[in-house]
């Protein structure tokens, strides 16, 4: 009886731990997807301004660049072990974490450079800086995200 | 015939505008929900550290407070007109935008104060500062979010 009670207790604790881990994974996925949604929100209209689909507004462009740069370092921590399933994240992420992580370093540096460029109000500086951010996004999506 | 062609064109343009507006509303909802998910990600473990459910780590606590303070001003712009449907956002938001917006001002000031407090490493300062953020969240949820 004592043995059974212990087995039940151990089972419950294990189940509790597994449930807690599952919740952590869910939170991690929600976190990184949330950060990417917010990045898309700030990034989209900047592209439209550059293409001329939306009037260019320097203050608004800069504000968006600043928020983007603040978000850039946030998503990576959401890629916890075991959090690929049911998402577009490819296993390659965890097989080559150094490259993946390097992509986030580049996202931080290119978004910071975009803030600098956007403050100039000079399209000759803004366009290539914006392109560098877009290329950084695409680079990771090509290698680490399901098509 | 010309009239019909014009009517069709006008109809297409209107539909295009409506589709674009619907996409904007969807993006706005995804944006604000994404920001809240990220806030939850940073906030949850801070609460666990305060309760003693997780070991307190000053650097990690401060890092989380800092990210929270960066996110605090981001969600509000996602509450665009016509974006309540299918979400927990109550119509009261758009009926009393001043109060709602004041809640976000408070979220900014209380999260900034939490960063300050967390740098002290002193629980006598951290606990009430954390409580002020939690109360600010709850205040808006009580008034502007469906139960």
C-alpha cells in the first residue's frame, strides 16, 4: 500500500512536471510568435513607405524602427528545446543553434542600424538599411522556417 | 455599359479597401495579443521569483523587468476601431478611450518603476513595485476585458 501510494505520488509529481514543461513550451511558442507578430506590425508600413504605397513620415518611420529594434532581441529565448511541433520552426534550429543565434545577432545589429539611418530622413541611407533587415529576416526564414 | 464598368470598378475598389481594412484589423489584433503574450512571458517568472516558487536571480529579474517596460507602450496602438469582435476586448474601450489610454500610461510608469526597484535587489522595494504593475494589469482587465 505504501509502495502504491508512493508510486502514485511519484506518478503525480512526474505528471505535474510534464504538465509544467508542456505549459512552458506553449508559453515559449506564444511568446516568440507574439514578438514576431509585433515585429510584422512595425515593419509592414515601413516597407509600404519605402515603396511609396504609403506617404513617408520620418517621425513615424523612426518610431517603428525603434520599436522593431527593441523587439529584435526578444524572440530568440522562445525557441526552447522541444518547441518545434505544431509550428513552422524547423528542427534545423536546434541542430545548428550557433547559426540560428547568429541570425538574431544580425537582426539586432541591422535593426539598430535602421534606427540610425531612419533618423537621417535620407532615403539613400534608409533603403539599404531597411533592405539589410529584410534580408536578415529572409535568411533565417529560408533556413529555419517551413515554407 | 460605361456606367456598369464604373460601378464594377468602384465596387472592386471598395472591396479592396474593405479587404485592406479587414487585414489591418487582423494585424492590429495579432499585434496587441502578441505584445501581451510577450509581456506574460517576462512577467510570469518574476511573480514566481517573488513568491519563492523559483529562485530569485537579480540579473534575470531585472532583465525581465526591462523587457516588460519596453513592451508596455506597444500594445495600445493595436486597439484600432472595429477590432473588438472575436476577441476579449470590450466595447467599453472605445466608449472611454481616455480611461483606457490612461491605463497604458500607468503601465508605462509602473513598469519603469519596477526596473528601478529591481536594480536595487531589495525585496522591500521590488515587491510593492511588482504589485503596482500587477494592479495596473488587473485594473484594465476588470474594466475592459471579458471575464
